[in-house]
C-alpha cells in the first residue's frame, strides 16, 4: 500500500527561514529510519508558495486562470511530503507517528493519505 504523508505548511515554512539545525538533524534521522525500515519511496520539501503558481479552472472549456503566490491560509498549503510503501494502514500510521514535528515548534501537522 502506498501512502503519502503530507507535511502541512506554517507561517515558518512559508517564510525564508530554513529549519533550525536540531530539526534538520531530526528529519535526517527520521529519513534514515524510513530507508532502513525499507518503506521510504521518496521524500521532498517544497519551496514556499511565494515561488508557486495556482491554476484555477473557473469556466468549463476555458483556459485556467493563473495566480502567482504567495497564497493565504498556510494551513491549506503543503510544505513537503514523504511517500511510503507499507503493508497496512496501521503500519503507515506507525511510521507517521514516528515523525518529528515537521515545523519544530508545535505548529507541525502531517496528513496521511493512501494513494490509488
């Protein structure tokens, strides 16, 4: 079963600040554990939405409207993701629960979704 662990954005991740050294080390250790556990397929962080674009399909059959970032409502944005291959939903939850707080300051949130 393939699952995506979606790391939700925060004001911090939408800023220009990189995570502090302790958080980067914790994420490196977590990534190593995923690899050693044989479940990590891919893991990537995303640039802030200020570097992004959004395509809105507002009228059927017409070209989408392109809006440049940054985008409001950081709780609706994604800061990064992990893609993991596991045998059960419970195993996916196990690995997601082992993740460090991705924002490092109590703002972190990970959404776990199975991939079709």
